[in-house]
């Protein structure tokens, strides 16, 4: 599945759109035919494999997001928004949306590292608040990307948001550090118990039980704080949208500039949004304490490996 770790208003600009996706020999640029064909064939054949004909359920395919701007990186997603036919039932809408998310999204297109994600769009005007809007069937730009100065620095542009985000990141990292220490203590206690006889085990087993409860409390706190940040992003969108209504066309149109979204993008950049979402998922599963501990440990080990892979990759640059 696509991870959305790299799409961003907080990325440094390039001089042009990505030539692995766009034909830059025309003005305005249009999507390369081989890229478009791969996206549409995968979509049409994928729907057919689940019993749906594209033209019966989809009226139009649009591209939104940072891949249509000069603010992209190697792994920026291609967000393909699909407009449903008016007569599509709610039941079919939900089923097709699930197919897009679970079955058809998450593959890389062409010779790039760009992951394609399909999304069935419920709100017709939703895409009008994005960075760009490109109609794939006609190669028309409804919203063209803004020109971004090569001097643009997101950490300066959004310095106040970044300062607040750093505090949030520090708080989350403290919570994750406490969680890691508690997991280590559990491993030590388990190993110690194995070396004791039956009579000696009882006191240590009580300590182990208490430590497992501490892990549960760690998860609860992290999940609660993450939900608060996530809801803050949604609230920021609403506030920005209200501002657009109040100030009209003079106000910046893209909701990507909402402070809550910028904060979220910083969390994505450092891998925290994905990790925290998985921690919350474990917390919501209400597992037995032993199983909860093991699943959390596996998750954090995977998170640490992610950073290790990045460091190794950096040595080869």
C-alpha cells in the first residue's frame, strides 16, 4: 500500500515537474503516455477482475497532489482521484473504495519510485482545494501548480508551525522511549524468571505483570495524543475552508497550506505518522497484555530497521 510519507508542501522545489512522469517538451507539460497507459490499464483491468466495468462506475480520472508540482521527491505518491458515476450506489461505492485501497493501490509506475494510489472521491468539490488538478483523459490543467522560488525553505516559511511540531515530536519520542525501555524490562524479567525455580518466580511474575500494565498505559497515552494531533489536522482544514469562504478568491485556495496539515507533513517526513498510527491500531485491538507487548515490540523493531535502512542508503549517495 502507498504510505504517503513523501508528498509535500514541505519539500524543497525542483526547477521542473518530474520528467519520469511528465512530458516537458510541451507547454503546459502533459502526463507521459506510457505512464498514463499503465495507470489506466491497471485500473480498468483491476476493476474488471472484481466484476466492475470502468465506464459504468467511473466518470472521470483526475490527478491531484504534489507529483503535479515542483515540490516532489523520489517517492512522492501519484494520487489518482476517480469521480464516480452519479447512479453508483453507496454499497458499491464502499466496496470499490475498499478495492482501490486494499487491492489496486501501492505499486510503482514506470521506472520511477512513485507509488500509484487510487481514491474514489465522494465530495465532488474536494479536489478543488488541492495543489493541482489535472484531467487525465483530456490532459487539461484545471488548477496549475504555483511557481515556487528556488530559495523557498519550508522550515523558514513555516517556522512557527515547525517550532510547535518539534515540541510535539519531542513529546512523542519521549513516550516511545519510555515504551522501548518498558519492553526491554519485560524481556529482562522473562529471561530472569526462566532461571528461577517455582517458589522464586512469584514475586518476579508480579513485577512482570506490572510492567506489562505500564506498557498498556504507554500505548494508551501515545494513542490518545496521536488522535489529538490527527483531529487537529481535520480542524485546521475546516478553519482554512471557512477562511476561503470569508475572503473569496483573494485567499489562498489550497488546503495544503492549513497549519494542521503542515504539522502532519513534518510528522510524515520523520516517519512518525506511520509509526503512531500503528501504535494506535495495536492499542485499539485490546489484546491480552502479553500479546500486546510482543506486537508492540515487533512494530518498534521494524521502525528502528527503517532508520537503519535510511542510514545505509545515505552512505551510498
